[in-house]
């Protein structure tokens, strides 16, 4: 008799190359920003005096603190609390931090019917990225029924198998919650073959190529800016 679990667990995997590019892009934006708005005014005080630079200093330091404080707080101070790994298994969708603790979860048993034509569907909110998000209705930890949008991305990481995670989660919904209606457009959006529950490979996504292009363009602009500053005006 086959005792193998018919619904296996899968975990998120990171695309190392794209993640490195993302870190480079993040660095080439953050470092010049810090130099321009934080170090620049301080150097201006040293060269021209505080009274002359008071307004540029107030603007530069005030603007930089508004940006840097949330960035440092989210990506450095609270780094251990960020989602580090996504798991889909026979219970649902689980989010883990760096200490391997569950920080959030969406269980199949918590899913509820929606007030839309379908219970499971995709949405494309402004600022969500290149791929649509999966929207479900679920019972929250506060025992309130509300719509939730599922994003399989991780902070400063490029998830290699996002489509596989969506596929496995949808497979779990169809398997464990056949009472819920899934919009057929969902399967086309994520290129899911519902007979094999596999993802039709499409190679590098448009978002991936745009990320590479953006990294190259920003790097070229930074290098060009440094080159111009280093030129001898005489």
C-alpha cells in the first residue's frame, strides 16, 4: 500500500543572480542618496559655514531622515521579523521568518466564500509589480472575514518558484476546498495546467528582464555621474 502523502510540501527558492542584481540596484540607489542628502550638507557646512547652508541642511537632512528611518527600521532593525521563507503544504500557506517561526498563515480551513462571482480570483492593484496578485476571502486571527491579497514575493529577494507556489496553493484549494469557485482566468494568469498541476515554463519573466535593465541603467547613470564629477574642469 502506498503511504506517501499525496499532497507534498514545497518551499520558496531564491533566484541568486536576480537577488544579487536587486541588492546592487538597492545599494546604488541608497548609497548615492545618503551621500547627496546626508553627507553633502555636512560637507557644505564644513566648506561654507552653517549659516549659509542652514536651509539646504534642513531640507537635505529632513528629507533623508524621512526616507532612511523607515528603510533602516524595516530592512535592518526588523530584519529577523521579515518573511524569509514561504511554504505551501496540506494545511495551507505558511510564512516563516529567519528564526523559522510562523509569522502569518492562510489555512484552507479558514477560507470563506466571497461576495464576488468567484471565490478565488486575481487583481492587479497599482504598485503591486508586474504580476497580478491572488485574492481570497479568509477568516482572520481576529475571527473577522475579510479579503486578502496573496503576494509570493520576499523582501529584497527574487523568488524563483513563485508560479509553483501559486500553483500548489491553488491545487490545495481545489483539493481540500472543492466548495470554493476558482476563476478560470487564475489558471491562465499563472500558466497552470490543471490536469498535471504543473507550470508551463515561460523562461525569464518580463519583470525579471525589466529588473536587469533597470539595474544596468542605474549603474550606468551612477558611473557616468561619478565620471563627470571626477573630470578636471581645467
